[in-house]
C-alpha cells in the first residue's frame, strides 16, 4: 500500500494535472454547450470509466507497450482525435436538436452519452503515457503488488477527474441555459460547441 505521504502527494499532483486544460476538460465543456448539462455529466462519468480502463491496462502492462511503440501510440491518437472531430461535425450538422431536446421534443438514447465519454476517455494516449510515468512514483515496491497499488491510485484519479469535470459541466450547462432563453442563441451555441470539439480533435492530431 502507498504510504500516507504518497497518497497526499498523489492527490495534490492529480488535482493540479486535472485542472490543466486538456482533451477531457475541453470535451466536457463542449458537450455541455452542445447537448446540455445532463448529457455532459453522463459523458463525464463515461470519460471517468474510460480513464479507469486505461489504468487497468497500464497495470497489466499495456501502457509500457504504448509508451514503447510509436505505431500503437499514433493509431490510438488518430482514432481518438477523429472520433472527437466526428462528434463536432455531427453537433454542427444537427445543432437544432439541442434546442428540441431542451424543449422536450427529443429524447436522448439511453447510454449514448456514457458511451461517447467512454470512447473519448479510453482513446486518449497521452493519459496512458501520463499514467505510465506518473503512477509508479507513488507506489511502494517493497510492499509488493505494485499493479494493485497502481489500480488503487488510478481509481482515485478517476474519481477526482469525475468530480472536477462534473463541476465544469455544471458551470458550462448554466451558461447554456442562459443562452437558451432565446432558441436561436441555443442553435448558435450548439454549433459553437461543435466547432470547439472539431478544433480539439485537430489539436490532438497535430500534437506530437
């Protein structure tokens, strides 16, 4: 088990890392602006589950494979970025659906937001590399079961990420509600959220 000091250091470091604007945070805000607070919160949960899946893979050794293989890293990065861009394009093309959903005319498919969040979370290769370099620093090899320790730390990280991103989703959702007082504003806001996600995907593709 990690020591108390290691846990404290891990929590502080995780909070600082989570607050740095990155794919998950920008995706959460984009979802809140595009489809509303409820769907954004479900996406946050899905994203957290995706991150937790990454932790399990890292603990099982896949993280080391991704860190060592440029090809694997590139494939995951391109797939994840392309998926975010596709979501943005869909949001722009169907921007009127956000207004109709707000008015209760359209019901979102059950589990859809969770699935979207999960795919975005599990296909972020930089998070895998972060876990590979980050988690071992807070384990106690002398205590044994390093993989189990990494899983515990990863679950804690996922919980912290969900709490933080949920707060951002609520704040962005409130801004959306304010704009929604005039339906045409909501259509424009949905398009803006889509553009934001397309831009995020492009940045992911461009970054090394």
